[in-house]
C-alpha cells in the first residue's frame, strides 16, 4: 500500500514543499490551512531598539514597505527559513534559533537591551532575559481555511502529515474533529517540540525533525513512509 504524505502550510511554502516532495518520489497532497493577510502597522524609530525578534518568515513577506525603515537593526530569527527571509529584505541576521523564540531568548545573556518583536496576530507570549525590554508589533494575521473534501477523504485512509507551525497543528486538530477524521490512522512529522505539543492527542505517533528545516522534515517523512510500507 502506498504511503501518502500530507502537507499543510500557507503559500508560497506549500508549493515549494510539494514540489520537493514529488522530486523525492513521495506521493504527496496538500492545502493551506490559513490565508495570510498584512496588517497596517506604524513603524517605530529604529534608533529606539537594539534588534528585531522575528518568529516567522511571514513577517518579511507581509510586513510591507515599513520594513525598509528597520534594516539597520540586526535580526534574531526563530529558524533558518525566517533568517533567509530577513536576508532577502536586506537585514543582517545576528542569530538563528532552532527550537522556538523562547528557546532563542533563553540563549541570550542578561543585560539592558530594547528589542522589537514583529509578529502575527496569533502569537505566544515570551519572557526575555533579565534587563531586556520587549515591544511587540503585529504585522500580519491569518484567516483559517477548511481542509478540502478530497484531502479529507484521503486522510481517512491514513498516511504521514507534515506540520511546519504550531498554528497549523492546532487548526488541523480542529479540522479533524469537525470532519470526523480518525487521527489514529495518521502519523505526524513536525518541525519542533512546540508544534508536537500543540498538535493534540489521538495521533498514531508523533515524530520531530532533527533540525527545524523543510529538508529535514521531508527526510523524516521518507523514513516514516519506508517504515510504514515494510
């Protein structure tokens, strides 16, 4: 029996992952669970801050022209995809995390600094090290989308589900409940521990990629499919 892989992430990342998965020979289907929309925001003065804290590449895709006024600030990025988005917009990346923004903050030494966090409307609260002041500006929001009937029917047959964000994990759990999809037939492959925590229970199993990168997640999917096919 063919092992099918499901991908749930917004564009343009969805198309990139689908194309890469197909090149690897995986039987893959996918759809976005959210549509990302920009939010109007006022740009603070760059001189008031010591750096930018960014937890999603959506910030650089949807932050608009205001971002050009902050390029003098170093970026502290949640992961490599976000760091690459920053570089494409002309930013210098000071540090790239691998386990969420809180884990990134936990690696920073105490000291007086003023950081600006650029985030989506749905975001988790963070605790900076001693002496850090953290301001947050919302630059985008997500509009939930439904899982298509075609993909829902295929999911009922089982397979491997790839999740790139905690927000997608929560949304997929909701959709599985709404559509009465038996999660015990589905194996999850996720980018990090926080995503696994937010995915809820009832899945056949949950596996975390060695590194929070799309290539690592697809490699994990390949491995899981081989195991399930044996």
